[in-house]
C-alpha cells in the first residue's frame, strides 16, 4: 500500500457533463502520481451537515500538474454539495486508498463492463493500459446506462481508439437493453481468445459480470462501491460478504476484488 | 518553556492524554501506515473476545447528523489470533497498548484476561461491559451494578496490571455502575461507550442497520458524555478516561475540566486519521497560551 496523503486541494477545473454529471479536477495533490486505476480518494466536504468523507474513484490523474480528476453524478447530499463547487474552492483529499486493478497481460483482450456512473475508474484503466503499450483495439469497452443522456464522456472514450460498445435500457443509444446482453454475446464469440473481464457499476450488473466470469471461466476483477465512514480500514463499516464466508472491507481489501470472491447482494 | 502533556493512570505513564477509542483503530496496523503510533498516548485495540467474531452483515453504519450509528457486531480475530498475529506488531510500536476485552460470560472475560496477563504487550486492559450492539458482548454486565462488580472482580483476579472498566450511558445511574466497578477492583473508568440508537428508511420502511439498533457516536454525543464524566468525577475517586465526540483539542479541554485524566478519540479518526496529532498540537498551544506547565493542571478545574 502506498502511504495515503491528506491535503487541501483546489478545484482547478469543473466541467458540467450534463444530466447532473460533473467532472472536477483537484490540485495540487502530492499523492496524485501514485494513484492507480481502481483506487479512490476520500473527500471531506465543506459542510457542517456532513461529517464523514465521501469516496470517489479516480477518473484520471496528471502527475506533472499533480491533478486528480473525479467524475460523479449528483445523487445524494454529498454529491449535491460537490456539484455546487466552483473553480477555486478548496477540498480536503485523503488518498490514494484501496487496492487497484491489476493490468492485464498485453496479449490479453480486456473486456471492460461499465454501468452508469461506474465508468470513471474503467476509463482510467483503459487510458493507463494504452499508456503501458496495450493495443487499444484489444480493449472492448462496454458502456451501458438508462438512456443516451446517462452515457457521458463518449468523445473522450472514442478518442482513445478503443472498441466502444454502447447500450441503453431505452434504446436511445447503442443496443437496447442491459449492458450484460452484448457482453455475453461477445464473450461467447471469443471464447478461444485470452480474455480478461473488468467491471464497475450497479450491483446487479456486477453480479451478472461475476456470473459470466464463472460461467465461461474468464478471470477478471470487479470494483465495488460502498458507504465508507473511514476509507482506511479501521471502522469495519463497509464490509461485503465473501462467498467463502466472512467479510471483507471494500475500502482496503477492495474496492477491486477478483471475480468469484464477493457474494454480491442485490 | 516546554509544556508537559504526560499523564498517569494507575501508575502507567502516557506520553499524552490522547488515546484511540476501541473499535476505531483496529489493532493499530492501518494507522501505523499513516503516522508512527508513538504520537498517541495509547492505542486501545478493538474488543477481543475468546473466539473470532465475523461481525454483523452489512449495512453496518449509518451517518446521522453529527454522528455515526454503527452495529459492527464486535467483529474481531479472537484472542488466539490476536496474540499470534497482532501482538508481534503491537510490541514493535512505541506506544502504550490497552487491550479491550469483551465476553459473553464471566468465564470468557476471565479466560481472555488471563491470557492477556501473560502478554506483556498489554499495558492495561479495558473491560467492554457496555457494547450496545451485542447481547452477549457486555451490555448485560454493564447495566447491572452487581454484574459489573462481579465481572471486574473476576478479571481482577487473573489480570495483574491495571484494569479499566468501560461504562455504558444507557443506564439509570452511571454513578452506581462506576462505584460497582470501583468495588470490583477497577483502576480506572472509560466513560462512555456509544449511545443506543436507530434509523429507518422512509421509502422501504426498513431499518437502516441490519442489526436494527446501533451505537451512536461522534460529536452528537459529546454533551451526553461530558455530563456523565462530570457526574462520576464528583462521586467516584477512580481516574476517568473521557470518550464521546472528541474532534479537536477544545473538546479534550472540556473533558479534562470536567474531570477526565485522559481521553479517547474515536469517530473523528474516520474523518481524519491524523486527528490525534492535530489535537496534541492544539493542546500544546492552548497550554502555552494559558501559561500552564502541565496538561494535568486542567483536570477537574471546571468552575462550578
């Protein structure tokens, strides 16, 4: 584990990605260069109403400028406050925290499954894979959401040269239906290749990816989300049940777990 | 002139009066990744029971205004694994170690305490007779003066170093329980454990904790805890370790003025793992400003 840093940072850039999605770039954060895809930062909100930090997976970093980008959708009290932050506002950041994704072998084809607001750590993963020499054409990025407006940063993903497969519940973009349908179809067609699954999204989706991995004997990793009072492993509040019995802390035993390990509830 | 933060409880000297509260710092490993534990007055471990306890299923925590409701279920590795896996690490740390002990029967308390008596790493033990979440985790001992005395006396027989009794706020008279603990042979009191509470989802109509009830901690409970520290200080001679909602050095000073000799920081560690370091810094500055030589000069000095 890299020693986490706790620092005040400034919002240096804010982008409205529409439909309540926002991107915030925070800097300077001296821990930025050590953040790996799948890891998260724990953010203290400038609010007297909210006492605990909120965890956000990192969407990208700029190690030179010591920038950390998070992308989120305004959903609850915490994200509501974050969504109102402006350039120049200060935020206290603790991180990097958690176990990151393991990069796939360059010969392996990465099948990435992103559901809704679960896409940022996977976009970061794809970006870093390419930076490390992975052929973008060997990255199949399945991205699903309720409707077209729920799929954000599409031009950014397209620019990466990866194979983007969109799906929406209402059919307003890409294939109609849940993201898992096209994923299974793809896996079935390519079972003779070396594949690696990666997933982040709603629990139902994660459970489905977990089941696909086990069904077709494809290894991979899932990034989980949980309410985390501490984020560093001391409160034991964020646990998930394991298939082998007992519990694991999402914050420091995860948030990235191997397929087949966690008993995903939904 | 340098200020002195040292304090003493039952003959054990602490570098400063800031300890971690049980259940809020694990066994110290995670915090030690962030800063040396020598910055703490003492590390108080998670409750150790005779057998390993996996704890309750999630959801285990709910954020409430100014606080946290938790029902972790005394998840811990049990005494065997504690001695084998955690003690070697704790022995390397340059801080005092207080091992918190929970049990479902007096025999279990005795067994764990006796094993800890042979473990020199445990400078003191803290008897958890007040966990609100686990029926067999202490609360039945800590809500009856008779059982409090009996449990403490039984532990006293097998553990030769100082014993702290950690008291529950959910009692008719905490002073009575404190006196019973003193009678049983306790050397100090930790006041208070978490306050019983619950919360419910108004859409699903389901409780927000799997265990339904939980223990409330955090700034919301500080006034409750302060009143209890104050009440016990006036009626009971044992040194008090104040617990409940301590976030910064100002909170610590309030506790000391009302009679606490030391304090434990709990929920604040979840927001800022480095809170104890900031508190120590703040305390030093305060003592200098007030021209006090030692932090002990504040104990019980409230002007009534």
